[in-house]
C-alpha cells in the first residue's frame, strides 16, 4: 500500500509540473498565420489545428470551430484504452474480448472486420465500437467518471450512458482540447502509468518507417440534420520534431468523410513539409 501511495503522489506531482509548464509555455506560445489552410476546406466545413513542438507554434484553420466541442466518437478510444488498462479490465494489447453476435449484430457493409473476437490492438486498428462499449461497461459508471475527470478529457460528461456517452451523447471535446490531450499523452503527463501509455501509444501507430512515425485515431458518426462528423487526431514524429494535429469536418454521409478526414490531414502535413511525400 505504501508503494501504491508513493506512486499516486508521484503521478500527481508530475501532473502539477505539467500544468505549471503548460501555463508558462502558454505565455510564450506563438500563433502563426503564415499558411492559409482555407483552400483545403473549400468543399467541406471543418477545422484543423497543428502544434509544432520544437517551435512552440500553433497553426489553425477556422479558429472559432477549433474551440467548439463535438462528440469525440471513436477518438475516445485513446482514453478508453488507458482507462481499461489502469482499472485492470484489460491486461495488455493482446487482451481478447469475445464477439457476442447476439448483443452486437454483424456489421456486414462498412465494417466486416468487426465481426469476430477482438484484442485491444485489433479493436484500435479497426475502430471496433462494440469492443469499447463492452470495455466501458466492465469499467462501470463510477470508475469511468473518476477516470475521465482525472484525464481532464473534454467536458468530462459521462452521463449519457456507460456504453455510449462518447457517441453523439454527453461527452464533447474541441479540436484544441484534442491537441492538449495528445500532448500530455506524448509527454507522459497524464495520471496513468508509464506502462499504459507505452501500450496505447504503440497500438496507435498507423505508419512507421526510417523517415517518420504517424500515430493517430479516427472517429466519426451522425450529428443530426443529415450530417456526419469526421475526426482524425494524432501526432507525426519526423525530422527531429513532433507535430500534433486534429481535424474535424462534416459530410453528407459516413462514406463522404471516412477517407477524406485522413487524406486531407496527410495532404496538409505533406504540403507544409512535415510529412515526406510518397
């Protein structure tokens, strides 16, 4: 118990140092308007935020919308994974939750990969909603509320149902807040163990080669009035630097935003000279 208490105190100390550092850096952080990102959004409504770690600069498209909160949809799989690991509901990246086809009927169209048993690793890769609904249910409302508060995630509101509060329900987060959460994840400044952070950051890797590493998560779903929201959030490690990014955009269907959110983000990162061209 003494060791556990020391660990908790160390995590709280680390978090306090992060808050102080973030406050001080915020005093000198530079907003850049050198690049106009409007051309990327001529045919879609959306927002984009980029934070350049080395130069301590933010680049934004549609600053007002960058501050606007939306449902995180499957981008919440990042904190949900951390919470599952910290509570012991899941043990590691290979932890299997069997597919219950009665409880979660087959997705035969867009998501055929969902229709089988899943590990944490595969559930992140294929963005398997049922796996994370099951995970959240096993965590339970009291512990989930506690951990979302600890992680300071978005508006922290888990009241919309234990297995759906992040799916166009009570929980909401802005693009700016996505960036700040990712920065704390990358710098290991969340109130979770180093082991949990290492597991989650490892399974977030989408692309990795000698030149760069791209770690990210998609999210998306209906937001009413015939509109769908698409998220793509993450960070790019390249050229001795780290670039954190978050995009959200709207479309008439899920198919309309499914690839666009990824392709548009990668195009911006490439055109800015951060992501090497293929």
